[in-house]
């Protein structure tokens, strides 16, 4: 996290190029996944209702628990990473404490929940979209659910809401319908701001807003990915038919889409195969195709918030796609020379001299200024990679305090696993003592055991005594 500004920057392309293994879900079948705000943790929902929390660096499970009785359909992280929102086919939505694994809140609806998400700036407000009804906004503080209704007197041929999301600052709610309508609501008052129509009356399957640039992307049933500018759409009159800035047309129907952190690259996941297609947003050209195992069907795809890493879920397996890393040491040291074969090194005249005779002698004033310079190693400076333009100027926002109930949760602690516990001398001493008492035919009910401390010599002597007793018994 400390060198996040240098990761994958100026050392290659900004999109994944190859498969880099998979995440082990411990015999579970994954159905959806979601990165937290910083990309340090990954939440994976399975078809048996269990959630797995993975660490991106180690790719290991740091926590897992059962959330629902049926498959999980949607996941959402709170801004501080301490809460996780899960939606399931058991018609319920639940909020969980990630650190404790305990349930905070649970709501049941009248039909399967399609999507649920936190407000990016307020984890007390939740947007829920479920089948066959209008979306609702759940306010946890007021214990109130408000239905988001579209005025039928304005447009009675709008269709059912199929997808919805917040903008990146949580000011607007954007919904898409089964007939290509995009509506914008005020996230606080739930009043309709405006609505526009696409030039085709097909169902909108996905709506995304980029983290930078305020671009809005839609994935429709007509196999076209459309790109719009958010501030332009908000100024349109009611019912205006809008033309996209860019159309990404392909014969392949997309199951889901995701976008890079800067919004320059768009990834579409195929419906009938484990294939990922990456386009450049500015030019609209297809620049990369990634193919997984044949015969697999994709369920979900997610792009890392800050790095060129993509997660894809197919047939219950979570695949990790990353860059093709090539070592280039000359990028770090310009004077470094790469050798194709062994050569005899010729040292420079003053390379191994204790004092460089040709170097300029420092003036007393320059030496004094260098000695008086104070290096600050205490103050935490905000990392521009993870900060928004209106980020709170607070140093505690960049430190994880596991004992506190507030603040960011960058990682989860995990205890190391002992692969061979029998190699522990203490356990060997205890097992040897129990074996000796069994061979003697003696038992001491209610007696206390010895403390599990011993030396190497005592262990050897106990082994010899055990062998001798075994020989006597035979």
C-alpha cells in the first residue's frame, strides 16, 4: 500500500494480459465478487450462501461465514470497509460486520433481490432493487423504507426497473429499465431530476459510473455498450432520446461489464463462454481478448479500483487476470546495462576509492544546511491513488485500528497455521508422557498435567525410555 503510486505505472500497459491463477474458495462455488474501496480485500459470495474474504496479496481466505440459505446475488462494501452488504435469492438483504463476522441488520422483501448497494458516502442509506417492483431506499437511522416511484403521467411506457446505482459521490441515483430508459433521482429527496431514452428500446442489464471523469456506461440487451457523459445527461429535458459518445458493438452478448479506475478501458464478459473483451473508450477499438477454459460460463467480472487486475467468475471458480510482468532493471537505474552473455567487468578509476579525489569539496554553508534539514517520518501524507477530491484531511484515515469501531479497515488479521504440529517439542513431550503411563497400566484420574515445557535432552531421554518400555512389554 505504501508504494501504490508506483505500482503498474509507466512499466507496461494499463490492462490485464494473462491469467495469474485462481482464488481457492475451499470447495465452495462462487457466484459474485466485489473489491473493497482500496482493493486490498475481496469479498466472494457463493451459491450456498457463504461469504469468503480474500487478501489480494496472499490470495488466501482470511475470513468466511454463512450469510444466507440460498445463493448470494450481490455484494457491496461500505466506504470504511468495515461493513459488507449481501443480497440473496432468499429474498433478504443483510448487513455484516466484517471484522466480527456478525449480522447488524436484515430486511426481507417480497421477491428475489436483484441488486443492493451502500451509498458511497453514507453507509446508513441502502439502495435495493428487487424483482417485479419499484426500487426502495432503506434508511437505517430512521428505520424507514421509501419507494422510488417513476411518475406514470410523464411516461407510462417506461418499463420495469432492472438495474440501479449511485454516482461516485452519492448525490444521484441512476436507474435503468427494461425499455431503455435512464432516470436520475436526487439521493436525498428521491425527487426525479430528469430521464432520457436510448435510441433502442432494449433492456438495460448493467449501469456503471467511472471513478474518474464521470462517464456513464450501459450494457443493453441489443449487444451494445454505450458511453455517456453524466453532467450532459443531467441537463437533458424529460424524455430526450440521447446519442452515446461511443458505441461498442459486438456480435457477442455481454453478461456483465466493468471499467478501469481511470475510465479509459472497458471490459465486457461474454455470456456463453469464459472470454473477456477489453476496449479502449476513446477510440472504441478492441485491444485485447482474454480466454479462459473452454466450456465455462461467466457469472461476474470486476476490475480492481486502482490496478490493472480483473477478477472473473466462471463455473464457481474465481480467476485472476493481471499484466504480463517483464523485468526491466534499466527503468530503475538508467546506468544499468543488460548483458546477453558473460563479459569481463572493467572497474572505473575511482569506483572503489574511499574518497573521491575528483569530487568537488562541499562549502561550509552547504554542509550546514544539509545537517539542519529535519526529516519528518511521523506525519502521514495522503495517497493520491486512494483519495477523492473532497477527502477528509485526517491522518487516521490511512491507518487501520483493529480495536476501534470506526476508521478504515484496510486488512484483516489472521493467525499463522502450523502445518506439522507434531514437530513441536512441547506436544511431543505430552504425547510421550501419555504413552508411558499407558504402557505402565497406571492412570491418575483428576491429576494435573505437567507444564508443556522441556529441553532437547529431556525429549531424547523420554524417547529412549519409551523404546525401553516397549521392548519390556514385548
